[in-house]
C-alpha cells in the first residue's frame, strides 16, 4: 500500500482512538485517579481496539493474524514503556503537568509506532503478498 495512504489511514485511526482515550484519561485523572494507572489501563484498551483497523485498513495486511498480533504487541509494549518512562520522568521528577506530558507523548509515540508498523509489524505480510502478486504476473 502507498505509504501516504497508509499514513493517512493510520492517522485517522489514531486520532479517533487517541482522542477518545485522552478524554477518558483527563476525566479519570481529574476525578483523582493516578495518571500512570489510568494510562496503563487505557493503553491496553487502545492496543486491542486499533489492531484490526491498523492491520486491515491502515496497512492493508492480509497475512495471518497471530504473527502480526505478536509483533504489534511487542511494538506497543515498547511504546508503553516509553510512555510510562515519560510520565515518570517529566511528570514525576520534573513536576510538569501530567496532562501535557501525556498529550505530547501520545503524538510522539504515535509517530514511533507508525514507523515500527510500517517497517516491521506488517512489513512481512506485505512482502509475502507482494511475492504472491509477482508470481501471478509471471
């Protein structure tokens, strides 16, 4: 799939998902919930809800679910670790507003995760589909 199309689709999925989750994050933390706990719960929810959309629509992946889901999970686990570290470092130690730290971190990690998905998570399936298409044309 064309990189510009996949990026646009990934952005649509991300904006819709992250906007809703960020509103829930702000609401929960505004009611007194601990930011890192809320982020952890919502991060997991975000992974589960975005996988099918990113796999099929954003990246046009038609490969097996299992292998892609495993790579997707590892990619998002690394994103989670970065998100958690940002909250600890910037909100915890530097005492910056967790709302701002989380908002900026969402955007930065979204870019990081797009690259991982493009070059690793869904790249193998795209290559396999490309190989099949090349054999059909031959």
